[in-house]
C-alpha cells in the first residue's frame, strides 16, 4: 500500500511541476470492485499544457520510480489524456471536458482529496 501511495505522491509532484490545476486524488481503496485503487485528476488550460503535464508524469515516474505506464490514451488531441499505471489511473483534462464528464463525482463513495494549486 505504501508503494501505491508513493506512486500517487510522485504523480501529484509531476503534475505540479507543469502547473496543473485543480488536482484531486480519488481514493477508491475501500470500495469493492473498482478498476484501480486511485485516480489522480487534474487539468491544464490548453491542449498544449495537457500534453506537457502528461509527458512530465510519464518522464518523472520513469526517472524517480522506474515505473512505466501500461497504457496512455488521448495524446493525439490532448483534451483528455488517460495514463494507466494499473493501481493508479491519471486523468489530465482541459477544463471544459473535465467539467462535462465530472468523473471524480462518479465515485461518490470514494474519499476525495483536493491538492492546493501552486501558483
């Protein structure tokens, strides 16, 4: 469990490196039948920033944790990028898509932790 939480913390640090906004950790460890233990959700202002945040996460985790994602999807348009690390799935959105899909609230029983923005 400590390894998974360390992975989450490193993902958050990578998001903050590229000035991601509205970072939320969705803790699903207490919920039965979920697809992973955690979601990390954040947003970039533009597709270019979404791409930069996504690439930073992948590069950061390769260097710091020797972790490689199982799958990355959405980089072509960079409006919603999903990065799957098995136990943790990262979602990087442009604001309008994040608001539309509102995925952190699909898991109403999960614990949500908001990370303050770094300006």
